[in-house]
């Protein structure tokens, strides 16, 4: 989904991503990525959505199904929650409401479990940034979405999607803030290639918002 289509759907303007992106400066170290020697910042929010209305739940352990992420099978991971300002951001509520329309098109359910993951992946001259260190994977949900918020001094970060049989479906690089990639996670696997600094004297940053819907 292009940035122009997304801002029209949200009834906002193209400057919204710079304002929304300030929340990424409040992300904290992902300790599980650090175990693998990666620089990644994140927070985590858990919502339920019924009749298009999102309700923030208390933070719980983040666990992915056994047939999804091979790095963290049956492992409880605990992340810092979204800040109050982030969780109360009107744009986030509007975005969840919009994404619910796509989720409803995939499955007819009355109650969605929604997980919100803002990520900042960092790369330096000494090491690549790894958006998906697990490689091609599923998230174990119905709808998986990735929204580019900011990309600075970065090359790489190519998103690739395959169907369950291994047929290549899509390769694209999210370059413009507001670009949204959506997938039916039950029928596809996806991955993102590493990023590197364009200018080796400064770090490369890739800020994304991953939102998933599960029944």
C-alpha cells in the first residue's frame, strides 16, 4: 500500500510519519536480539479488537507458535510496554482500525488479538542490521503488516515473500515512510535482508511498525 493511499485512508497528511516517528526515539534495547550480537530497539503492545474498537491490555509474555519463528520456539519473551504517549497516539488507534478491515477480509471473527511492535534496527560499519535474523518465517498469526516509519543512511532491507510451497511472490524495499506491506501469514513466509550504512561514518537506521492480527 503506497504512502499516498495510506494517508488518504487515514484522512491525514504526508507529514504524519515524521510526527509519529518521534515515538521511536523512546524505544529500548531488545535483550534477545543482543544475545545474538544485534543492535535492535523495540517495545510491545497487546490489544484486543472487537467491533472495530481497540482496547489496550496489560502487557504479557510474547510467545510465538512452534511452527513460526525458529529462533524462539516456545520461549517467553518479555519486552518493555509502549509508552503512555505511544499507546495514546490517535494515529495508532486509527491505524489499528484500518488494519482491522483487512483482517476481517481474511477471516470472519468477532474478536482479534492484536500485537503492536515498533522496531528500530541499527547497523554500523562493524556490523549489519538484521530486521529478521530468523530468516524466512511466519509469525503464527492471520494478518501480518509492516509499516515503514523512517529509513536513514541505509542500504539493503529488501522484503521478500514466498507462498507455503516456496513460490516467490514479491520482492520490494520499503523506502518511503508510510509504505505498508500486508500479508496473509497463514499462507506465506517472509523475511527482510540486512541493512548496512550508506555512509560508513554514521549508523544506519530502519524504523518500522509491525502489527499482527490473530483470531
